[in-house]
C-alpha cells in the first residue's frame, strides 16, 4: 500500500514539475474619441489617467475584455477592430515575475507583469477615434485613479529626433 | 475439659485435621493420637459438628440471596473514576503507537508524501504565476523601422504607463533630417494646416 502511494505521489510530483508555466493577462480594447461625452462608467479611472497625461478624449467605450493565457510555447493573438493584431508572448519568468512581449501593429513593448497597475498601448486609429489596448493583471484590477489636482505627466521616454 | 500436657500439642492441629489441611505426615501423627486419646477424639467430633452446622447455615443464607448481575454489581463498585479526556487520549495514542507501530508509520509516511505533492498546488493558488512583482512596468519600447512611427511613453501620476505612437515619416532623400523635421514643424504650425482635433496626435 505504501509503495503504491509513493509511486502515485512521485508521478503527480513529476507532472507538476513538468507543467509549463502559464500566466494570465487581462486585455481590454477601449475606443477613445471626442464624439460626445458618453463614457462607460467603469472606465472613469481610465479617463482620469489619460486626462492627467494630457490626452483630451471625452468618450471612452470598452469594446472587449478577455483574459489571455500565455505560455512560452503559445503566444496569444488578439484581433483588433481596426484590422491590426496584438500579439502577446511570454518571454520568460524570472524570480516569479513574468516578462511579456507585446506587439501591436509594429509597436513592441517589453512588459513586466505585476499585481497592480495597468499599461495602455495605443493601437491606432479606428472610426472617429483611437483604439487603446489596456493590459492589466489577470485578476482584472482596474487602474488606480490619479489623485486630485494631477498635472499632465512628464514623458519618461521620448525618442530623440534627429 | 482440661487439656493434658500431651494433648496440648495436638489440640491446635484438630481443626486443620478436620478441614483436611494437614500435610500427610502430620495427619498420620494426629490420627495415631486420636486413636489413643478419648478426649481429643471427642474434641474432633465437636469440631466436625460445628463445621457441619456452619455449612448448613451458610447454604441456607446463600439460598436467600439473588446472585443475578452479581459480577456487574461488583465491577461497578470497584471500577475507578473515568480519567479526563486528555489522559484517555494520551493513553490510547501511546498504546496504539506501541502496539500498532507499523500501521502508524505507514500512515504518517503516506500523509507526508501527499502533503509534499499537494503543497505546490495549494501555494500556487495563492500567488498567481508570474505576478511576484508588485506593479506592472514597461521594460522596453520599440517600433519596426518600416512602421514609420515613433513611440512616446507617458507615466501617469498613479504610476501607470501610456505608450502612444506618433507618425514619424522617413527623412526625404537628399535632405538633412533636421530640415525635414523643421519643414514638418512649419507645416504643422501653418494656419492653413488643420490642427489635430482630439483623436490625433
């Protein structure tokens, strides 16, 4: 009896160790425009974030939201309404932190996943506005609101123009 | 009846003699004495009569007693008070481990193996894979050369990152890059050029 228990335990342990690491990222596709002032109430934090950074959009609508499982062997593809494709690929997991490569229509972003915060990637024009790809932790945490009195954020990385 | 000096030795032996408790050698000695001593013979007969009367009396008394549930009643009176639960458990555990050691060792080894296998699954549920870091952060941004766009990264006050791409047309052939940029800026600032109206940068 003990022998069988040990055999089963070893097999299960081996299976657990051999399982490929997988992470989940929540990807929301948001349409931002100046067509009217109607905004999804759930996106009020997003509106505040963009307003604090100097983006003057008045209307924000969530077009889709999904959790994308990522593994090293299988990247996730997300087709956007404007014909572009967002590709998310798990590059590595170092010290428990996942490094994800995001490619949105030629724009490549190296992203370190974390339990809080969000990253917004412009995904190009669509209709009378712009598409925004919002990447959040797998638990779908919404971005924190900017504190009252926030001023337009300073750019942290501006490519030098020759 | 006065006891002669010779009988003083045998009188104490008469009662065990009647009860059959004397060893064979002493029994023979007492029988020899009774054969020669009329007084000790009468004493032995009295002792036999007393013994018989006692036996009949005890039997009559025993007939009048109900011995049903006798053993239970006796055990109930001699059973000690029940010890506390902790003491009983301690004794049970020590006896079980003492007399069933093999079974205990097997059970504990199996439980340890199951815990070793289950623990990673349990812990995994609490800390999502890949989310050891506190905040999401942008490590690098780049664009493809053929895309003719340039990325601009903004950090909002709450620490989130906005990555926006702006058009970056390629430099005109034969012209310096600065001149191309200045032309672009001039075009942008001329009144006839429509200014971006939200949605465009």
